[in-house]
DNA sequence: AATCGTTCCTGATAGC
DNA sequence: TGCTATCAGGAACGAT
C-alpha cells in the first residue's frame, strides 16, 4: 500500500514527466473515484489545463495546474498513478485517463476503488489535509512534537502512529518497521513511552522513511511508481510480512498479530 | 478529545 | 477441480 515513501516516489516521477504538459482530453471509465465536483465539471475544468508542479502532504499527492487549481489524489490501498507511453497497455483497473498531445497519458488506476481524485482550489483547506499532523521529514517534526502528540493517549503506539493527525504519512508497513528499529513493542500505550523511547522512535521514523524513499518504496502488492515500475524496499523489511521468519538482528522468530484490526508485526527479542 | 465499530471493494487464498 | 467463505486494509463517518 502506498505510504509516504511510495507517494513521494510517484511525486518525484510525475514532477518530471508531467512538467508543463497540457491536458488534451479526459476519460472517466469510473467516475466513482471522483470527489467534489461531478464528472462534467471535472472534464470541463481540466481540458486544456497545464500541469505546474507536484507536491505531497502526508499520503496526499497534489498536482498543481496553471489554472490555479490542484488535483488532489489519495491512492489508498491499490491506487496507481503513472505516466504511460502511447503503446503501453492500459491497466485493467483504469479509472481516470488524461491524454496529452504526444499520445502519452496520465492514468489513475485502482483495483479496489478506494482511491480518490479531487479538483480543488486550496488543498490545505480540505478538512482531511488541514487535520494532518507534522510531515515527518521536515524540521517541524521534532522528538518534542512527537511526544506532545502521543501524550495522554492510551491506545497502542502502533495505532497512534497510524492516526494521520499524529504524524502524516505512516501506514501499516512503516509503523511496524519504525517500531522495530526503535526497539518498542507495538502494543505499548502511546502516552507511556519514556523520553528516550520517543527520541528513538522519532529517529527511526525518519530513517526508515528516508531509506524507503531511496529504494523507491515497497512493492508489497500492487504498488507501482510513476513509471509503472516496482520499488525494492520490501527486500529490506525487518518485520513487515516476515512472520515466522528470523529477525535479521537477533534471530528470534517474527510474530504477526492483529492489533486494532490491522496486521501487526514485531520481533519479541528486539522490542519491549 | 479519544476511541471504537462499520463501511467501501475485489483479488488471493483457505477450506471443503 | 471447482465452488464458497474469509481476509486484507486507509480513513471517513457516526456513535459513545
């Protein structure tokens, strides 16, 4: 599933691939992916618009347009946004297609139909984006800021980290990976971590996200980058999807358990 | 304010 | 072999 490193990889790919491209036409095989404006307004406002910049906030991808509006995309579980050549085959789950003059196209595909695409004027004013916690790779994300967001919470720290108002961009893969790197059990109450533990967690979140971006993300399932290719950080996972296998650090057997309805992975040897 | 249950969806897999 | 039931999960939403 696309989390911060995957969305950031797509952003970087598309910032280059779409630069100054003008949308010639739009096709909507599945308008259900749209949020906000209806299909007619969507097509009308985008036809003729030119791409101008690609940003990211948490797991939201924000594609700017010269009209001043932005396309706000959330890939959720299985969304893929890729720039295709004219002779590439269209994905089976194509939901929205933007065609360019040279025959290439930007395709939003989504097997499970959870992903959303919205055209809006001020993305930061959308409630979902406005409520997001700090960006973990910016200077505003400090150990103190993380500690303040976790304070008073009795929920398991894994569940707290999945809450996008605590930190923006973490999902099921990187919460488990960061907690392993920090040596903290996912079940620990979020508000009861020591200062040293919060500092380790802060450092681990940053380091695992940075490493994953360098590896162009984790292709566990359907994730593909902006060019339609896989990432390789899944080969560096220390706990995620490794239940029953040995911890690379201490040799203990990795455990998987459902916590708050989410698959959760940890090493009983390294994490306490 | 925090937290919990429900909902959306479909491919993969387990069980018979 | 082929059918059916179950599972996976991000996050909005309503309820507590």
